[in-house]
């Protein structure tokens, strides 16, 4: 079977599927990395931070609070230089600026500086800072402590006396104390010869590298260091040996006893001339976690940068990997699936519907075209009982219903075949409604044209290529004096009247020679007199494009010929009309003017001069530029340019014009461009109408309407305030009432007042006072009721599916009250504690035919039927415990349910209740019609 998961059923392209899968794999790979870093960030013993700029930090790890004593929020919000020792600020900024100028991702700089603790003390920190691709700095800090002297050496002076009982009593105790400190220190301290031979190591080596100290004595450092780091460490050691008492800090990888590698940061000091040491002193810290974090950050940065920059290539690669994985997992079924997919693809691309039926008439398979014919989704079409064909190879016509209530005619052909080891019927379905309609239109068209030809007073005929007359209409047959039924084998030469045409025969030959239509005027002498005919001969071609017939339409132009003779008589009449037109223009109440292409006035009527107050002599020396207000002149000029360019045929503008007395008038100008026979511009014709008084009247009306609108908003505002006062009075009254039942009724009354108040609030806040945005109102009301009714509102959630619906005030108020009762009922009764649930609210215009549902019963007891135009559906449902199955809204004693019934009647709507899964109320209503207020 072909289901929705079949690739052939998908509407998107396979490349888009691959891209989506690639993104999914990319996110799947990124998410564990992100979780690991987020988990590692707060527990890492090193101190991480991300710098937004040179002096401030965007993010720090949580252990900074322990290190400096300041809250992490303070460290991220304040400039860091206030905690840094002043002498180190300059070096800090210089190093970071140098790192930014180089601009290479992964470059690292190292720093040491002092930082102030919250108690005023100072801590020395060692920094490793890198510059990321996102142009941010990533830093890792570690505490730097002074190295204690070697175990075998004693200080020349006793160290400062520690507080309390820790003061040493003699030099021997002092030596023992230093030895104990070194032996129990978590820092790895070792001494080696210049050739790298280890001569001493502290016990902390076991915690860091897993070796016993005696296991390493006599071995060289090169036995432990990763071979990739040996050359770099040897170079550093050679430089160290050149200068006494010189120190260097270097990082390298050492092999742990268990075989893994640990990152160490060692401070090496040349103490070869120190009698008590005579070697290289190493003070080493385990920075594996810090290094791994740094590497993870760098890898994540680089990986995200590469994936963002080359996302298309990555997605293609991931898509190929996904395809390869699917191919590996399903290799045994690959050929079968490929064959079945190709077959289904081919079947689904067929324009005809295809069904496979078993011997009982049950649908086993349907292609996409069949789904479209039946208007059913694939899942519903499968297992549908279609019926058993009367016989194989039967061809019949069936009628299938459509969504709009119409039917289509489908031609069905059946064949008996073997499919999946069973005998089935293969049914091919073809929509022949268009073909039948085309055939019907063709017959109607033929009949219509035949009727037109027969009723026409023109001579219409069709000649075959061999000059036989294929058709002639009744008028032509009567005119030529022949019988219509005898024209099928009548040659045109046999019609004696043909010789009374002077040019018809030569024109027919011309059609064949030119292979085009020919028009000819000819004089026909017939029994009743003479006629002038204007004949159009049109070639009719066969499938090969050759002329097979000639259609002739001859129109009587005798009257036109007589008209030509009478044209001279009409010239006098035209002159009289021209005079009348001139008088009309002079007496017209609006200004009419012609001007040249530069806007200079050429001719105008008296009204034009009167509107502007200029004399006729003065106006002939002026142009539009002299009388048009400067603010409107450029706009008017732009429209003139559009006229000249042919973008518009005319235009109308409302501009301000200057009279001779200096006053301004509001005028409407209508302009058209007059062109000559060749299409070249000649001059403009314009009308000017003075609308100053009308504009003043319109302004007064608009001011009055604005004042009324403000008053209406004030009324709605006061109504809303009064409703809130009543609600507050109910709150005061509730404080003196102890009975829970009365308190509940008062609370219900408050919610009903809220529903009405919210309507008025929405009205005076909206741009229009005529209608309420009911979808916005539904969401606000439901949210307010939930927070007011439920103390544990997290148990109940709201799910909205709202289409923009606007209602007038008369409809919105009862509908809002009804919605209040339905939501309140669900909150109170559908979810007894501790039950969780959801309330679904839908609002939209009904636009589809809805079949009756036997589980849905209206408050009148009837079924929900078919859709009626301009209906609105409001659905409130929940997945709670439900209501009693035999509920009757007409006979209930509940005030809320009674209000639901009464408000439905007031809305003249239909309310249905579905108790099959929780409780579902469906209200179908139309907007109540009332006269407009504004």
C-alpha cells in the first residue's frame, strides 16, 4: 500500500528532504557537544571566561565566584580592569589588541597578572587567551604560586612565622615542615639533569601520572613526553641552559601509567649553579581538563564556523551518508523497494485514477489521481467498499460527488489481473466531465453558429476546393434562387447568377494564389434589382495546413453606398452641430481650456476665466505654471509627462490654484492629451471645477464625525467603568457573606460582568466603533477567566485556533457571555484535582459543507446539518471528565446552562454538545443585523 510515508506521496522535492535530514543530523551531532561543554563549564577546576571586548566579559564559569569572591553576575556586568592590578592593565590591553590585529583563529597569547579578591588580597593568575572566529576572546586562567625550595635544601632564613601554633620552634622543625609541605603538595615538583634524567620527583606524581616516585628516578623526561612535543621541549631546555636562574613556562603531553596522555604546564628554572639542587627544577601542574576544554572550545568554534560557511556541502554530504546508511540497512529489500517505488511513481503520474479491488470489491490500492476523483485522503480510500464489477473489461460511467455538492462523470474500465498472489480487479477511472462538457459546448456552438448563419441577413457560403458549394445559408439560397438541400453537389459554375458578379471568380483564385483572406466589393444584378456586396473570402485549412474550403461572407453595402452620396448633405449638419458645441462650451458651468504642450493657454470658455478671476486677454498670456500652487505644480507636471509617454490616457488631480485677487481655491482638474492621426501629441484639453465650498463643507462634516466618535468612545469607556464598579460592589458584598453557594454565584456574576466589560473596553480601544475584534476578545477573556477561576492554573492550559472574526456590539455581548459560561463550566467541573487537562477554543467562519454527526446534538435536539453562508462557528471543548450523557439544557436547574440555552436563542444560533471525548460545545450562528450607528 502507498501511505503518507511513501516518497511518491510527498509534495516536496527529494533535495529538500535531504537538506532537512542533513540539518537534523547536524543538530544531532552538535547537541551532545553542546551538552558536554555546558556540563563541563561549571565543574572544571580551571577558570573559563569569554571576553566581549578588551575590558569586559560576556560569560565566566561559576568557580570564579570561589576564586575572587565576587558574584558571577557582577563579574559579567562590570569592567574587569577594576579587579586587575594597575601595572598589568597596559600589558593586558596590548596583548589582546595584538591578538585581534593578527586576526588568526586559534592564535594564543599568555599573560600573568594580579587580581584583587573581595577581601582586598591579591592573587597571581596565569592566562591563556585565544581569538575566536566570532571575533571574541576565550580565556583560561590558573592560579600561579611561588615554588617552594627543594626538599634537600634548607632556607637561609626561617620563613615568616605562621599564625598561632604553626610557628616553628627550631631550624629542624622548619626543615621538616618544608619537606612535609613539598611531599604533600598537589603540585608535581621534580629535578632533572641537563640531559633530562630525573633525579627527584614528589609523591604527587602518582596522583597526576600514576607512577610511584621510585619508578621515575633514573629515567629521562623524554621517556614520558609525547614524541610530538619532544623537539619543542628540547629547544626550550637548550635555551634555558644558556642562562642561570632563567625560568620558562612550557606545555607538553606526558604519558600516564595507564597509557593515556595528560597535559602538563611546567615552570622550568635553571638551578645548575645552586649547590643544593644542581639541576633543572620543574614545577608542573596538570592542565588536562583546561586543555581539553580549550580544545573543545576551539574545535566547536571551528566546526560551527565551517558548518555555517559550507552548510550546503555539509548537508549534501550528510544526505549521501544517510542514503548510504539506509542502503546498508535495507540492502536485502533495495531492489524490491526500488521496483515498487518506480511502479508507484509511474502509477501516481498517470492522469487517470487507478484502483485495485479484491474479489469483495474492497479497495486495496489507489493512486493520487483516484484520491482527487473521490475527494478522499489515501487512508480513507483504502479498505473502502467500492463494489464488484459486473464483468471484466466492462466500461461504464459512474458519478462521483465533489466538495461543492456537484458531481463529475467518470468513465470506468475494469480488467481482471493477478496482483500480490491474488486475483483482483484493476479499475481505470477517467474524468470525462470536461470532455462531455466540451462535446456539449461544441454541439451548442455548432447549433448557435448555424442559427446565427441561418438568421443572418448576410450571404454566407462555403466552397470546396473543387468549387462545389458545401453550404449556403437560407438568405443566400433565397437570394440566388436555389434550394438548400440541393447544394451538396452543386458546382458554382452551374449557378447562372455567378456570371453577374464582376470580380468574385477572380477573387476566389486570388485566395488560393495568395494563401490568405481577400476582401472584394462587387455589384450583383439579381431578379429583384441590384445590390452592392462587400464579400470577405477566408481560407479554411485542413490538418496539413492546405486550403480545403473557402468561407464567404457577403454583406449588403448598398445602403452604405447611398450613405456616401448623402455625406455631403450631412456636412451642413455637422457645421451646425459644431456651432451648438461651441455654444455649449461657452455656457458650461465648469472651466474648459485647451493648452499647448508647454502648458500655455490657447482657448478657454468664460467659466474658466470667471473661476480664476482673470480677463481673457490676460489668460492668453499665461500658463498652468502661473496659476498652480507651487506645492502642487511638480505633481501636476509629472502627470503631464505620463500623458506624453502614453502611460495614461488622462488624469484627474485635486490642486490648489491662485486667483487674480490673491485668494486660493480648491479645484479638480481633468486633463486629456489630443493626438493626431499618426499618434503624435497636439495639445491638452482640460476641465477645471471649483470645489472650494464643497471642501469646506466636507471638513465641517469630518470634524462633526470625529466629535461623535470621541463621544461614543467615552460612552463605552464609562459603561466599562460602571461595570467594573458593579463588580467591585460584588467583591465588597462577598466579604460579608459566609455561604459558599452564594459566594460562588457572586463570583459567576463577576465573570459575566467581566465578559461584558471586556467588550466595551475592546470597542473604545479599537479604531472602529462598529465592530469588535472577537478573536482577540476570545483570547483575552479566556486567559482572564482561567487566572481568576483556577488557583493552580498550571494544571489547565488553553489551546487557541482563532480566525480573525469581527462582530457588532449586539452580537458580541451575548456571544461573550455564552463563551464565559462555557469556559467557566470547563474550569469548574472538567478537571477535579489533581487532574491536568487542556481547553480548546476555535473560532472561524464556516466555509465547508459539514455532514451530520450522530454524536453531536443541538440544544433543540436536532443534528448539525449542512453549512449556511456567512455562518460563524465557535467551539469550546475540553479533555476532562465530561458531562452526564442525558443533559438537557432546556430543563436543567443550573443557571449557567440555562444562560447558555437562552443566549443561544438570543443569537438565533445552533448549539451542539458532543460528549464522546470529554465535553465539546459547538455554536453556529450569524451576526445579528442592526442599523449602523456611525
